[in-house]
């Protein structure tokens, strides 16, 4: 049978874990009962009152060592012969948070190549807790510290559930070669227990930097040349190319090669030390200006390189060198400027040409669309009349309109103007037979007819020739109004 209540593993020695009752129906010595625990057991029996016995602990309990016990209690009387009985009890030991998490290693090491992607998994740390349930649940925490003045959280991060350490940034070997951080493992007990472990991360170099030439110095404004006397012997040291590579290992091993030279039979470059020396005797036929192009390569995979131009002057006097290289510098500057202006002019001309083409095409399209709109339009043509002379057609908004007939001939003395009664339409017909020689300078057809639509407002009924001429504003002499009829 099982005891109903588990005993805590942190119980002190002498803690009562249960009470048992033993009865014998006999009397006298036959009813005297003695109890004991068989075998090795963490408990013992203690008798308090008649027929009742207490089970008490006699050693410290540790659930992580033994999580349960089977206790066998043996009872016998004092009769002749003695009679006995036994009973087995199952005792469960409950857990307390008495063990911190323990890492599987005392020190973790990992290596990562530089120029990695952020989020790249570097390594995993593992810690185990021998407790159970919530007391055995482990969480991983990155302890705060500084790496080169920056918080460690800017370099790596750790997954709190599984302990995976990931890169939080792209590493640069030339800036950070290695760093150390501390990871804490903490359980979920109350109070929580924890332990720490040190993690050392090494950044591995990659060939991501090209060699840098320190000498000769490359300047844009001035030209530096090394002088070689014409009396120089074979093996004469002209100069030395000095270069460095900030990478490490074989990525920083440099080799030197002569890539281009005006006279390859005159100079050579040491492959390991970068020394430029003459390989034959200098003669008077050798040109004063010697231009050498030296390439510096590292030993990485793939290899990176840098080039340097070394100007050598083969001369015995400084004025000779000065004149030669001054002309060379000016020619170079002139060529650079000419190229720049040619490119600029080409760009401007291209821009103007494209702009003109776009404008012409736009105008053509616009005119074509306007012609298409007018061609397909069915809108009526509405005549325009001046706003002061619109026909009211009896609406009363303007004064009455009078109708006049003017008849003129080539003989101005026979011209005639006739006034007629007001009509609903303000129409004045002027028949002109002849020509206006004073205005046009030539004779018109004798039978031409001119019809003019005139609308007059505020025009009173004429009473004489003067009023008619005044209101009509016709520049005719009074004697031309010989035939005037008022109707």
C-alpha cells in the first residue's frame, strides 16, 4: 500500500512520515506485539502509545538519488510459538528546487568567418537541471558586458529556450578578432537557481582586403620620379615598393610583379621584397622617362591585388629630368581636361536633340488630335452678335429697332436713303452698286450688292436729313440725301 502524502526531500531527520496501528486479539504475552523495519530503509519505527507505531526518517532524503522507497514493516507477538505478519508501504519523495542548472562544458569555444550574415548560428550551449517539472525548466540569458566599448548584445544574441547563440551583426576580423561573453542558465524554481558559463568566439579572417601601397606615394597633383644615373651598374637598386595587407595568415602574404614597362630588359622587381633593380647596364640610348607598372598580389583565395606606377628618370642632371617630366605632366592634364569637355559637350548636344524630338512629336500629336476632334464634331455653328446690338424680338429689354434702306449709285447725287416702319427684325439693307475707289484703290463690280445687318438702340424716329446722318453715322454730304422719304 502507498502512503497518501509524499515526503519532501528536504525533510529533516526524525520527521514523522506516517502512523501505523497493529492489533493482536490474543491476551497476555500472546498479545504483546513487536514491530520492526526489514532491510535498509531511510525510516525507522518508533512506538508512542499501545498498538500505534510512528514511521520517522533517520537519514536525509534526496529525490535526485532515490525518488521512492518500499518500506516493509514486520510485526510479531511473544507467544509460543510466535506469530508474525508484514506489510509493505510505498513512500514517494517530492522534489524541491535544490539543484541549479549545470552546463555540459566548463568553457565553450566557437569560430565564425568574418563578413557573416546577421542571424547566423554560431553554437549552442546546453545546461541540465536534475530537478523535475518547473524546477527543471532552464532558460538561457546573455549576461551584459562591453566589447570594445559596445554592449555585447550588439554582437550576439541567445535563444532563451534552446540556448542557440546567433550573430547579431556582420563581424570584421580587422576590427574584432575575438571576444568573450557569459551565458547564464536559470531554472524556473522559486527561488530560481542559476549557473554561468564562459563562451569564447573567434572571428576567422577572409581575404576581403586588397594590399595597400605605402611607397611610392601616389599623388594626383605632383609627379614623383626615381633617378637612375646613366653610369648605374647591373643590379642597381632604383627603389623599393612597400605594401601591406591588413588581412592575416596567407591572405597577407604579398608578391610583386612587373606588369608593364617601357623597357622590360632594363628593370626587374623582386617577387618577395618589391625591390626594383636594373638587370643590365644603362646606356645613352635609353629614354629619360621610364614608366613602370608594378602589381602587388596577396595569397588569398581569390587573390586581391593593387597596382602602383613608378616613374624612373634615367639622367645624370636634375634640369634634364625636370624638363622631361614637366612636359609629361602638362600633357596628361591637358588630355584629362579635353576628355572631360568632350564628354560634357556630347551630353549637352544629346539632351538638346532629344528635347527637340519630343517637342516636335508632341506638337504633331496635338494638332492631329485637334483635327480629329473637329472632324468628328456634330456641334451646330452659332453666329456671334455684339452684345449691345442683339435683337430683342419684342421682349422689351432694348429700345425699338428701325429699318432703313440705303440705295447708292455711282453718282453720289442720286443716292437714296429710305426710312421704314419698325419691324420685329432689325434689318437694314444697303444695296451698293459701284465701287469704293477711295478705300480700295480699284473699281469694284457695278452690280455688286452688300447686305449689312445693323441693330440700333436708343435711335429716335428721324425728322430730317441731319438727324438721320447723325444717328446713322454715315459720312455722306447732305446734298446726297436728295431723295429722303419718311414712312
